[in-house]
């Protein structure tokens, strides 16, 4: 929804930075992980790199852009919190993925199905199958498995920095 109010570049910058900051804060306060100076410097370098990569420009912002920015921040805070809580609760990989993916699929189908039905009806089957594979299986299942498995092996602070690779990918 943030993209309804702000351009692509702020979303590619602000949401990942919000994930990093949230992950570092949760790691320190909830998980009692030490925040070392190199970690803070690394986060600043990643922020600067993202800013250069996405080329944020405020010159062409549309009306309502503060709402878009706020939605990007909220999304980042939620993802960073989710990442930290996975580690805090020690969620098992497959069970956690099944819960997240199935719950997400049910909610998305219930809320978006009626709205999307007309466009889905006229979408070529090959495109629809590609989207189901990439968004559903890869994005909705495999990425959650990878995140949960990573949280069992990485510190929360390290895992919170992973979304910064999204614009490059």
C-alpha cells in the first residue's frame, strides 16, 4: 500500500532500513545480544549503499508521500519484529513455515480473491502458474523456510540485515 503514496525508491530504501534498526533493537533488548560498534558501522554502510543503489529523490514525491513512508516503516518494523521473534521463540523450521505459509495463503485468498477474480480470469494460464510458483512456492514457502533456518544459525542482527539485499536481487 505504501507504493500508492510514494515512489519505488523510498520503499526499497526505507523498509529494509527499518528491518535492520528493528532487528538490532530487538536483539539488544529482547535477546540480550551485544551491539558492537562494527555492527552499527556496517548498518550505516548498508544504508548508504542502499541510498546510492536506489537513488532516492524527493523532488518528484506525490501528494500523500508521508503516508507511504509511514507504511514502509511499519512494514519494516513488522518484518524486523517477526525476524527477532522467530529467534526468541526458537520456531521449528517446517512447523513454522507451515503455519506462516498456510495462514498467509488463507488470508490472502479470502481477502484478495474476490477483488482479483476478474483479472485472474483473463490471465493466461502460463502466467498464472508462473506467479503461483514464484510468489506462492518460492516467496511464500521456500523463503520462509530459509529465514527460519537462518534464524537458527545466525544472530538476529545479522538476519535483520538480509533484506538489504532485496533491491540488488
